[in-house]
């Protein structure tokens, strides 16, 4: 694929290509591929990838990088609009510093603004220079307000995460060995939900769901000690689908793991956890192990 696409691939781009980025590519030898802007940290590369799902996932990140390069983040205005409570809450984060967390919030805000700006495409991808300039103009206009909105959603998540972390430490000291498998599972779940980069990876639309998942964990910790056998039975169902999902991820190329249908399965597993451990919290949709296994089989086919 790299050989076939070598004529169109470019490296070190810091602005959107004037000619745009085509949705598909076919070489003279009949090799089919899918062009995408790939984020390399300080720039993007134009590459031809073997599947549309990989190209779409990488291209969204590449466009985000170019949008970030096209603005000077208005941190002074953003910080002026945060409350003291919010600033204090941001100090408890998995990123290692408040600036790193704010950069994560900025990335989530830019993704949301871009998706709102490009409404004529179902997948919200930016493929033309005109669409990119429109998205960049929207980012320059709305970044401050959108980052403040994101921080407002992240603050209660970090507060719940801190409370859960402290509670797990207390349970470790005071509980019997029988509860340790449940505690280990909760810790592993928290590490996946709230980690460096979690804000942009979750996305503005799903941040309220993430808050709900943390509420469901609190509910589980409240109820499980009184019925560890029931909790263990539910955990067996989660372990089954998580194992199959891990096998699927291992079988995919790294870029494929960011495809929307693959990522959605991970969120389905979180909804399953809510349905099994905290029914009263409520799920966003009907979910079961069978539905998740069917989704895994479809992606892996």
C-alpha cells in the first residue's frame, strides 16, 4: 500500500492541502486505498491506508492537529471564566499536570466544534480546503466557550474519581479478602475510564455517560459487599465479553482500533456493567452479552 500510494503521500504538513484529501485512491496497478491525514505530533502526514475505517479514524486526529496548529489557545480568557472550585478540582487528574489536562479538554472542544461546523457529512470528516477553513473559523470563534463547557463536564468526573480512589484505599484496609476480586475489577475499570487523554478520547457527547459510569461504580461498591456471590456472577459475564474484545483488539492493526465500530464496543461493555451492577442508574440503550459478542463478531469478520 505504501508503494502504491507513494505518488500522493506527503510528510510534514502544517496546513491543509489545497487540493483536499480524496476519500479513496486507486493506483495504476489497481491497488485500492484510502487517503488520510495522520497526526505525527508537530505536523501531519498524508498517507494512503488499507481500510476506510482506519483512514477515517486517523484523518479525524490529523484534522484536529491542523486545527490546533491554526490557533493560539486563548488560555487567559478560558482560565478567567473558570470558577475557583473548577480550578481546584482540575488538580486531581491522571495527566500529571493541570496544563496537560487542559490540553486534553482543548482537543475535545476542537473535535466538538469541528463536528458542529461540518454538518453536511454524516461522518463529520473534513476533506476539502473549504471545509477546513470553515471549521478553523468556527474553532477560532468558539474555543473559549467550548473549553469551559468541557471543563464543566470534566469537573464532576474528576471529583467522583477522587472519591472512588479514596474509597478503594479505605476498603483495601478494612475489608475481607473475599472482596478483593471485585475491588481489583473496579480499579482496572477506573484505569481505563479516567487516564491521560480520556477527555478527548471520550468526547464531549459521551462525557455525561462517563459521569454515569462512575456513579454506577459507586452504586456497585455500596451494594456488592452484601452480596458478593451475585457480583461475582455478573463479573463472569463482563469477563467473557472483555476477553473477546481484547482478542479482537489484538487481531487488529493499531490504526484499526480507533475505528468507530471498534470503539463503540468498548462503550457497550461499559453499558453492560451498568445493567449488571447498577440497574437503578440506568443504561443509554438495551445491552446484553449476546449483543456485544455479535458486534465483536461483525467487526472481526
